[in-house]
C-alpha cells in the first residue's frame, strides 16, 4: 500500500508528523514551566506569611530589637551650669559621666577650667553640675562643682579629701551668676534677679533680704538660708 503513495504525499505526511511532534514538545515545555512557576509562587507566599507571623510590623527584626533597647534605656536628669554653651536641664543615660554632660550641653566655653573637674565622675539623677571658670580657683578655693538634689556637696575642689563635706556658703553679695545657680531652687532667671537687686539696691544687709527678690518665697528661702551668707 505504501508503494501506491506518491513522493509528494510522503513529504506532506512527514511534515504533518514533524509539526505534531513540535507542538507536543512545546506543550510539554509550557506545562513544565507553569508547574515550576506555581511551586515558586507557593514557596514565596509561604515565606512572606512566615515572615509576617514572626515580624507582624513588617520591619527589619534587628531594627525592632534596637528600638526596643533604646526605649528601655534607663536615664537620669541633671542640671548643668557654669562654663558650658547651653546651661539647663539635660537627660543622659544612666552611668553617664561629667564629660558626657558637657558634650550634651554643647561643649565647654573658652573660659572653662576642665582641669579642676573630674570628667570621669559618674553622675546620679537630680544632681547639679557646675563647670568652673578659670578664675574660680583663685576667687573661691572651696567652690563646689556638683550638688545633689538637696543641695549637699558631692564634689569639692582640692583642699578637702572628703567628697561629701560641708558646703562652703555662697556670699550673695559677691557671687556671680553661675555660683548663685548652684543653690537649690535657684535657676538662671532668679540668679539674674539677685544680681539685679543688689546692683539697684546695694549689698544685702542680711540673708533674709533675699526674700525681697521676686521668686524667692518662704519655702525657697528655707532651702537656701543655711547655704548663703553676706
């Protein structure tokens, strides 16, 4: 029977078979690729879901850990005065040193005498730090540099081996702005009023005259009366 098929018919049949084989191969290739794509997509979906379960916010896990650590750091609040660029209340990490407080306050001024301060001293919450002027060690040998919340001296200049000795009283007739600010409850504005008062009215005759200064009432005067003199 094959002998009766002409050459032309054989060529046509051969072409049809080749086309069928090619279409079958293409079909198998497309089917295989679709299967691999479906598997890859399934794995990707599973990975994303697992990541969202472990990290619902979708943020980087390491960043979250660092943020949690930052939020739970213990802090202290201190008041820094004297020869720093930004006098005032600052917040520091627990265990911070005087050097850290000076840096947080914008650094020291050109008049600061850092040789007279223990920059490695570890600070406590509620303390007031005074960074001395280069002239202070001449004018006041027992200048207190750090006071506690209650006004008790924590660090004294050379001349006393007791780091918690008795305060040297502040002379309200000669004390400068920074020295007045070392007194408990006396901030920058009230210290300025004290200086303004004595410039306008002359020297204080007795410590009780401090109550004539606006902002110093009975309770505030009671806190500082043992720490001042005329």
